[in-house]
C-alpha cells in the first residue's frame, strides 16, 4: 500500500464514523454516501465514503484521480452489485464504471425498483 492509499484509508475510517453520527448523517447525507460492495478478487465486503449525486433512479460517483485508486475497477465490463446509504436511505443497484476519452472515470448506479 503506497502513501496515498494509506492516507485515504485513514481518512475513510474517520469519515465512516462521522457519517454514522445522526446529526452529521443528515447534513453530509445530501451529497456524501457510503457505497458497499464485495471485492471481485478478495470476496470481502468493502465500504467507502464517497460523493454521490442522485437523479431519479440513478446515482453517480465521479472518481477523482482514478489511476491512483482501484476500487472502481470492480465495476468495469458487466458491473457489480452495490448497496448505497445516502442520507439515511438505503439503495441497491448495479454499478458500472466507464472511462471517457479524457481519462475521467465515473461509476453509474442503476437503482433497483
């Protein structure tokens, strides 16, 4: 694990605790959520705090510095199942990662009805 990954892991641990606090959950939950998925190689359940936008039955995560991160690769090709806690509401759906011609990565989540 490189320095960036260690720093991100420490930040994520602190932020996950903050996201579970009742008052902060309501404030941060408008744009921050917790994405939970099962790692395709490890088989482990992983939860990450992320900035998530919502439009109807679709959620979107824009991945900053995608080449320094690996989590989004779980959702390439056919995608993968995820759970999202956004503002105290739990969603499930299929997440699919795409990279555009400029190298930007986003993960689109089609929420189950």
